[in-house]
């Protein structure tokens, strides 16, 4: 998509349609493969496919630039170049729309069917849920999200470097989910800002982490271990616990004040 829009200067909406078509085809293939496996093995397969795609993009230098990567010129939307300010607005708008879309899916019968399938394939099948239908749908939705994320990333950075899309990147995304809390959209957002925002906004300005890049990975690993050991529900569960305790504390203080001011009988 970056090649067609940034190099060939095709309209962004056209290349987005092409990207959706290709991504949905890949999602269908992976979805059919996933029907034979589940659990940890499905995760291993998807990570392995990610490494295969990375090797493919590195070797296909005409479109991706190989190991050198590729810079892109300004993208156009409705015949007009997309300015950096417009990119921020587009990213924000797409993010809000995708969150609304995700929350609606979760609360819909489709989302409940996917959650049942996630917990147990056998139990979902016993309730009449079609694994073929909902697993393919899950992979198609995932590829749509990935295409949008890739489009926004390239519009923002105007640069693509295929070797960056490696196993480590996938594990960082998984770390964000674990740290934030996989059972909550708000938790995942918190996890993303913790894993990526903490690095960009704090660690990249500390000389110790600047001179020793491997310490960033160690810091992320220690954070995951602490969360898994003490708050397996993620940071969102920690915030909910703090909120509950503060609410209880203020409730007790309020009751004591009323007793002091009006007496126990009131």
C-alpha cells in the first residue's frame, strides 16, 4: 500500500481497497489453517507466519526496498496532499471509530460467540456456534485492523523498514495486552501507552537506557513478570482495585463525619 500510494502516487482510497482485499485473502487462508489447531499452537502458527511474511518483504526489494527500507513521498487524499496535522487528526478519528466498533462487536451476539469460542471450542460448538464462520470472521476483522494500523503508521513516518516487523515487535504487542489487561479495551490502551509510551517518553531520555538498549527489553520483561505475579488481570485491575479502596475509604470517612456531625442515630 505504501508503494502504490507513496511511490506510484495512486489515490489513498484506491490503495486502501487493494490492501483490504489482499489482507482479507490472507486472513481467510490463515483462518482455514486455524480450524485444525487451537490454543498455544495457534499462537505459534501466527507468529511463524509473521516471520515468513517478514522474510518475503525483505526479499521483495522492488516494493519494500529490502534491508534498506523505503521512504515515501506525501500521500494524497481526494487529490490533496495529506499534511502532518491532517495525519494526526486521521489517526485520532480512526482510533476512536475502531474503539467504538470494537465495543459494539463485543456487546453483540457475534462478540459473545467469539468470546465463547475463545474460552472453549468444544463448549462453543455444543451451543451451536460455527467455528468456521466465527474464526474466519475473527481473522478477517484482525487483518482489517492491521491494514488500517499499517496505513496510519506509513502516513505518519513516511518510512517502512521490513526487518522491524519481526518477532520482537509481535511480542511487544503481546506484552502490552498482558500488562494492560486482556479483558478490557481500556486496559489494552493503558498497556500500549505503558509499553511504548514509557519507552518513547521516559526511557529514551535516560542515559543508562540510551547507552544500553537491551535494558529496555529487560525492563519490559520485569514489568510483565510483576504484573503476572501480583496483578494477573493487568494494570486495569490494579486501577479498579485502587478505585474500590478509595471509594470505600471515602465512604467510611463520610459516614464518620455524619456520625460526628449529627450523631449515630442519624
